[in-house]
């Protein structure tokens, strides 16, 4: 089944929802390219996830009738590719307008700075001054990049899509898919997405999977809206403090359901805690809390509630070695993680859990992990690792033999999943090659039980 975010990706600039001013600037810049070479040869398109940055770049190419090539700035192979494209054109002299031009789309340029990739930045600087092909650079946070670089580009911001616009897009999709729904339901999805149109569309698809009507009672989430402010406050108080009492007090005073607070913490923990050790520890406690919560739900074991609360509030608060002094824009948990326990996700979760269980048993036959434990204890941790440390994520994905769909289950966006997937395949291939090259030793060490 084709994901709706792909099916309904805007093909032309006029189909792009929201940000009309920015889209107009981009269209004008495109027209300049059809007449010659504009003053700024590269666009620096920036804004939060899921607002259409990549889509706009692709639509622009479509609009101009140029081919496009999408590359990722943190992939080292990218540099050779762009060098070839940009270099070839400048040797030929300027291309005639419209002649074999390509829109070069370079994603995650904010990722190259701050790492060892100064060389990358230097190359980028050269290209944006010399290219005869329109370049669209994409970033979430362009201010990480040095000013003198930014000034070489035409900066255009895409902002969060406002709720009315998100609602309009959702309605439109429902109409095209023949889905009957209550406007209130769509409003809830729109509010919850918080300006991320991709999240809204994904939520809609997940919630309507296998049905043609979606009613209010199907999603039972009205609490979200009323408690929005309160929950942000609770979250800040728990994640920012290093006092046990204050964390507990935050839960007491919040008046929100414990399992809702817990989902919010789960979603936002990786945004607040940076140190992997802090994160691991916090997630461990969170997953304990989750296990208690499960028992409470299944067996009405209310006596466990204080332990669950301790774990996800004070436990999480004290998991950090020091407080993080920074501003974090906390995110709404996706409806997906909150309520959409659809058949497809359940099946996906099951297959991943089975792989974790399988891997565990190969390593050490005495460790028997049930699929349930695999889910409860490993999933939150994997989610953190995949989003915080994609390189590590790739190793794990390779180890477990996760496929792309399974990786997507853990990542915040599909692009990241693709990157991890590619890297994982590279690791697996390298390991296989190693093995074929007389790797008895490799095999042995691989199957040794941990801790021996
Ligand atoms: N402004 C928009 N108009 C129409 N559809 C949109 C818009 N923004 C996002 N979408 C939908 O969400 C999907 C993902 O959008 P896109 O990949 O362009 O986001 P992005 O801003 O590049 O996100 P990221 O920062 O995660 O790469 C699109 O395929 C489309 O279905
Ligand atoms: Mg993108």
C-alpha cells in the first residue's frame, strides 16, 4: 500500500499548501534560472520537519521542466557526484537557459557543520558560487551554518503549516479516498500535528486504515487539546529538574492521566537528554514504568501505580548527570504512538520483536526474551538510538536484520530511516565479505555471549 504522504505529495508549486510568500519567492527564483543565472545560485530552504521542504524543491524542478537529483550532505559519496555535475557544467561554459539543467537538491546541510566535515562546507561554498545548475540546500536549522556561507545563498523559510491549512489538506484527502469523517476528528489530528503536515497525513492514514468512516468515538483523544498547556508545563518540570520531590509534585499537580504524561515523556526525552548514558538510563526507567502500567491496565493492579509514577517522573528526572540548560521545543506524541494500534503497526512491531528475541537467543541461549519484553524494554531504547545516533542505529539494524519498514517504525522521518537502512546494508555487506575472507575468528567472536 502506498503511503499517502507519497501519494499526495504536491507535484507542482501551486499544490504546495501554506507558506504562500515563500513559495512565490521560490517560483520567481526559478524563473530567473530560465532567463540566465540569478545573483544567488543556491536557495537555502529551511524550516521544521514535514512542512514541505523536499516537496517544494522537487515541485520546482517539475515546474521548470528540469531533472532533479536528491542527495544527502552527510553522505560522503555526495561530494563526488556534485563535483561531477557542477564541474562539468562550468567547463562547458554557461549552459544555455533550460539546457540540460538539473535541480540539485542537497538535504541536511546543517548536518555537515560542527562535525569533521569542514571540507564539506568548503566544497559547498565553491559550488554555490559556481554552479550552473539551480541548487536547493535544505536545513532544519540554518543558523548552525556560518554567516558568510549563509550570505552566499538565498534564504527562504518554510514555517509550520497553520491548522486551517492542515485541516483543508486532510479534508481533501478524505474526499479523494472516499472516507467519511467528522470534522472534529480532523481538527484533532490537525491540532496534534502542530504544523507538521506529514505527521497529520500519516496519522490520518493510520487511523483510517481498514475503514471508510472515522468517528469521534473511534479515536477517543479529546483530552489532548484541553490539557495541552498543562502537559507542557508538567513535561518541563519533570525533564528540567534534578529533584525527586519536584518531579513527583509535577505529576501530582498536573491532573493529567499518568499514562498520557508517560507518552509525552517518551516522545520528548530524546529531545532533552543528550548524553547517551542519561538517555539509556532514563529509557530503562520509562520502560519499567510502562511495564507497571501494562499490569495496571490488564489486571487493575492499582497498587502498582505509585511505582509507575516514581519511575517515569523521579526516575527519569534523576537519570541525568546534570541539567540541560537549553530551550527545547517539545513535541506532541504522534497520534500514532498514542492511539493508533492498527493492525499494520501491530504486525510490524511483532516482526521486530521476533527479530530482537531471535538475536538474543543466538547470542546466548540462556537469555529468553519474550516478544513482549522485547517490545517493552527495547523499543523505547531503539527509538532513542535510531533518532539520536543514526550510526549506532545502523549497526543495530544490521545486527537485527531490520528492513526499511521496520526501521521506519523507530525513526522520526523516512529520510533518516533510508539513511540508516543504507548504512546498515553496507555494514552487513562488509561483515559478509569479512566472513568470506576466512573469517572463522569473526564468527566465533560474534557468537560469544556478552560479558564473557
Ligand atoms: N506544504 C505542503 N503541502 C502539501 N503537502 C505537504 C506539505 N508539506 C508536507 N507535505 C506532505 O508531507 C510529506 C513530506 O513532506 P516533505 O518531505 O516535503 O517535508 P520536509 O519539510 O522535507 O520534511 P523533512 O525535514 O523531514 O525532510 C509530503 O510528501 C506531503 O505528502
Ligand atoms: Mg525533506
